[in-house]
């Protein structure tokens, strides 16, 4: 164990501090400052700030040439009101760390204690604290930032806590790890009229009634294989909140989900064609835009092998896992480096992620950081 008892006490207290002060995607300014402050005692060789927004990267240089290994965590919280009696519950109305990113940050920050005391023998260890994961914008912004060229990792690793798995159990497999997803916003425009003379207008109501079941039929879900597609209607509005007006405008929001990016292209084409067909048949103009775009995550076989070696060395219980329906923007780093993410069990009775009563288990901080530190030592010495 590379952490002292005092380290663990400090880390738990810091995690609670982060939990009390959540900031949502794109607004993580104070969270980033807290990260920089916490890392200062380990005296990184380089600290990069403002990376892709509010991102922070701390670099620990080895004495000899070698690979660059990046470990990534997320800065952002969710726009959800926390329901908790905990002393460290969110102090920000309508916002909460209900996905465990406060815990992920703490696990990665824990590595700074070990790296500060004992630099890698070779290569570089990079601790990345990424903004805006929840919207799918953060990884793309980090990669597009010219400062990312200073990091240029050969390997990238991350974790996500997983309610439903036994506390501390690790699930990890090669291949697709998280589905691709994106939000489709459909705007249908017709013509309003008096509610007494609806025939004088063009209402989107018939199109909405057809499209909602038709869109979901394009993606019925099922087994997570190459044919997997899921369309979920998440929001719909029609007309004004008035009894005297027949509507002339409507919106439908749908989340499209597939196992891979290649399948996503096909699903988007089918959804767009369906919307245009129904709009034309009902005399409407349709406009479509995409939001919260997540590319699929794929675990590289060599990167998985390195994590499994670390898990075995540290005597963790671990096993394979199926791809996750939920999306993760970590997959984009796999285009620049050999990457892998593992799932760390948060307990079989834990509330689900994004639930208003979820709280990251402090008991995962030490074991989670131990896996990454063992991987770093195995690879960099």
C-alpha cells in the first residue's frame, strides 16, 4: 500500500469537500482550482491548466526515456438535486456529484502522493482531470486543445464505479466497453390557428403521434451485439399552454444508442429519413440537430492485459464484463492511445448512478488508486 493512514484521511476529507461543491459540465472552475491546490504538495514536474476548458493535467517525469501513461478522471457533476442526510451532501441547489466523479478525482489525486514521493524510473505519468464528461464535450475539447500535444500519451486508463457489483470487485474486458449515443432534437413547424378552426392551420400533432412510436421501433434494444440499437424518447412538447390555440410547432427529443460508431451512422440515417417522410406527408417542415454526442468506448487488448496484470499483482477479484449501455466520452482517447477502462464495484445494494441519493463509497478510494499505481509501477518502474 503506497498510501499512509494520513493520506487516506486527507483523501476522504477532500472527496467530501468536492461532493459539497459540485459544478456541472463546463462550469468546473473552482473544482479545477481545488485539484491544482491538492496536487501542489506532490510538486509535479508540469501542471497544465485550462485544458479543453477547465481541464487539469499533472505530469511526473521519469529519469529515463519511456512511454507516457495517462490516468484520467472527470471534473463535472450533474444538474440533479441531491437527496441525502449526509453531512457532506451537496450545498449547491439543483446540482450533485451523483455519478461518482468526486470519487474518481480522489482516486487519481491519490496517485500524486505516491508519484510525488517516488518518481517513475522511466517515461512519464500524467494525471488528467477532464471537464464536461456528462455532456460528451469534454474529451473532444481536451484533444482539440493544442496543449494536449504536450501530453501525447501512449496509454490511457480510467475507471468508473459500478453500483450492482460487489464492493471492490473489478469488471474488465477487451473490445466495446460503452455504447455510442447522441441526442436527436426534432423541431416540427406548421401553422397555428384558432382552436375553433383547426382546419385553417397545420398542426404537428398527427406527426408527433406517428413519430414517437415509429422512432422507438427503429431501436427496440435487445442483446448488446452488432445489431443493437435503442431509441428512447426523452422529451416532447406541442404548441402553447393555451386552450384557444391549435398548435403549429412541436419538438421531440430522442436519445439514439448503438454498440459502435459505425452502427450509429446507420441509425441516424434511418431516423432522419423517417422524420422527413412523416413531415412531408403531414405538411410540416422538419429541422434536426444532434447534441451530447458520445462515441463508443473500445478497450484495447494490450491495455486490458496491463490492467489485468496489475489486478493480479494486487490480488483483486476480477472478471469479464459485457459492454455498458451507458455512454462515456473516454472512448475518444482511444484514438490517440492504447486505452482501457475498468469498472469498480460500488456495492450490490448501492443506489444507481444519477439517482438523487447516490454517494461514492469512500472505501473505494484506496483500492482504486492501488490498481492504477501498480499499473504505473509495472510499466514505468
